C-alpha cells in the first residue's frame, strides 16, 4: 500500500446524491422496510422507491468494465432509485477512462466514476464504496466485480431478501449448487481450498455458510452503519472480517446460488497468503469471543450479548456452582456476577437473594429477593444463608481484602459455604500474549475493562485464608470454548484437552479459578462469645 490515501473524481461527474436529511429504511435487524412489489418503501408513511447503489469495484479492468456495465439489468433503474458507482483503484491501464466514457455515452443512467489516487487494495476499495453509500443515504449497496467474474444479471434476485426485510446481507454463493463451481470453470485446487477454508471457518465461528469467499455481496446500508468496517484489512481477507462482524453483531446473512464464471481474468490473490490471513482473522475472533485477545474491529456484539451470560451444559464455573448448591438451599448471590444464575437456582427450589447495585435490581424471577447495595461501601446485609456465591465479583471490587474481611465479621459459629470464582491471570494464553508484548483489555474475559484486581491461584488462596476461610476445594476451569465457537464436537474436544492440561498444571492451563470455602467467625466474635460464656458461668 502507498503511504497516502485519497479518492478523487478526476473527470468523473458524481451521480445524483440523496436529498438532505434523507434516511435509509430498516427492517427488524437492519434491513430495508416493507417494500411494495415495485421496490417502494414506506418509511414514516411516505411511499418512496428504495435507493440502490450498484458498486462496481475495478482494478485493471479495461477489457471487461464496459461489458460489466452493459450487463447491469436496466430494470433496476425503473424499479428502484438506482445509481452505479465505479471506483477504479489506481489502475495503470484505462479502467477509469473507460468508466468516464461509458458514463458520458449513457446520460440516462446515474453513474459516478471515481479513481483512487493511490491504490487502496481490495478491502480498502470496498471501504470507499461503502462509505459513499452511507454518506449519500442509500438503502442497499450491491458490490459487483469489474472483471466480470460475477454475473450482474443476478442482481434483481439477490436484492429481493434485503427489500423484504429477510436479511441484512445477501451473498451470492457458488457452492450451493453441487459441483456447479467446477462446471463453471473454477480450478479444482481453488474449489478444494474454498471448501476446506469454509469448513474451518464455520467450525470456529459457529456459522453455517456454504461459502465465505464469494465476492458477490449486497448489504443493507443500515447494517453497514453499525459496523466498524474501516478497521478491517485493506487486503483480500476484508471479506472474512466483515462476515465476522456481521456474525458477532447477530445480523442476518442470506445466501443465494449464483452461476460460476472463470474466464481469462487475472487472479491477483496469493492463495497461500490469503488462506493464512483468513485463518488468523478467524482464530483471533475465537480468542476475542473468549475474552482472551480483544479485537476492536470484532467488537460488534449487541449490548445484551456483552453481559456475563450463563455458561451451562459444559465444565464452567457457573455449572460447577449450580451443581454444588443442593435443591431447597438458602442462597445469597453477592454481586449477581452471572446473569441468570439466580433464576437457575430458583428453579431448583432454592430461596435466593441477590445483593448488587441498581443495575442488578431488575430482571429476576418474582421468587428471587433483590437487595440493592454498594459492595464497595459498608456491607448492610446479613449472610443468613447456607450458600454464598461470589462468582466473577472480587476482581471488580476496589478492595477485595476489605470486602472479604467485612463479610467474615458477619459470621457466627455456624459454617456457611462460600463459592467463589475469578479469572486466572496466569492462564497460558495471557502469558503468551505478554511474552509477545500483547496486553489488551476487553469487554469480557480475563482482562475485562471492569476488573480492578487480577488473581492467580495462590493469590486467591491467600485472599480467603487471610480472612479465616477454610478452603474445601480449589480447581481450575477450562476456557469457554462452546461460547466462543459454538457447542459442537470441536468445542467439546477442546474442553477435554483443556481439562487434561489443567490436571498437569492448573496454574498454567486454567482459564478461571473456582473455590469452595467454609466460613469461620472472626476473633472479635469468638472473644465476645467467650466473655458471654464466662459471665454466664460466673452468674
């Protein structure tokens, strides 16, 4: 890539721009609102045609660009408020000039021709086109390749799910028709590579796409507005990164079959480098989902998904805690560290009280008692329960030592069971990241932005023993692979491997620390009890 980046009109005239204040329609998710059969929209009750941008991405396409523009169905211009955008990525041939000549020869078409002064790369050129679509208030942007590899004739079919509000992105897939890609001229090695990469990516992402590597894509502009696509690579794996952003954001992707065409166009993709980049990006996202390696470009999850959701049905601190509490027990969930755990215990017939701040005062079943309290202040509740839960809480306190000591002051001779969990900062992945100079805070996981303290196994033991707790059990918890990559055979195999490694060294291979401890009264309580007993004997 060149150091400097700019886009100019050169001699190209811009097409019609959106009126000031125009808004894109959106459906459930981020699609386009309820169109009529002619592609009209009814945002706010005013009928209008959907605004469609056909974005032709071009690089050294002088021999094919004119044909591609001719093949764009003219029905789109009557059905939609449609425009064409050609962005030439600093080609050394006549790609830009051919685009301008075509525009001048067809004044009936709204056509804008731009040329990047410096080559931006495949991904960088897409950023230009999508930014243009957002800036000019389009509803849908459809990317077509200027080399003719993807049939423009398919556009009317591909745009339909977006207009019907059925999807936030539509991909033309060459792999949905059995062996259709091979029959269309795709080389065997590319076919096999496509299949292998797609299978690996689906496994790591928990998705079910037939193809990750099609360049025929249509997006809801409202969906693009939600994504930090400008942070993505300028290289060819931009396509993988934007898919990951869509999946993390829970936006809807729909695939439709398209014909495959391989002609004499020049392939500019280094296959081995592309495969490496794709798999690195996909693996990075798996680590991001586990909270091990924060990736700002992949931080697109809806706010509701960013909470500490329950991890059940596999070895986890949440599952261990729920299994450890017998049915009908009295439980105090201090800090409500895991969303939903109080409800799970209530379903077991437990008498549950949640102690937390105002943010945790709503959303619990009616049977759960809620007490709003600042855990960093003076503790005002009585630990009148059989079990006390401190799940993923102590690392968020200003002074865990003070909190645990104040909690102990409330205990009498009757032992209570304390169940505590906290991330293990000495986890092997964190050590490896530090070794290579990587230390990223994230919105969940070991280095959650809300964490004020970090613990190891030994540090956790000292915290509890110094406060007079008797440790009954301390164990390592594996990383939440099912949460990161979906609960399938690969995640289950990874869990088994992680559990085996924890048996070798829990301090190194445990993702979390899980402790079951028993309370004892503090010295002041014992002294006062002894004095009362002595006075009673003397009376």
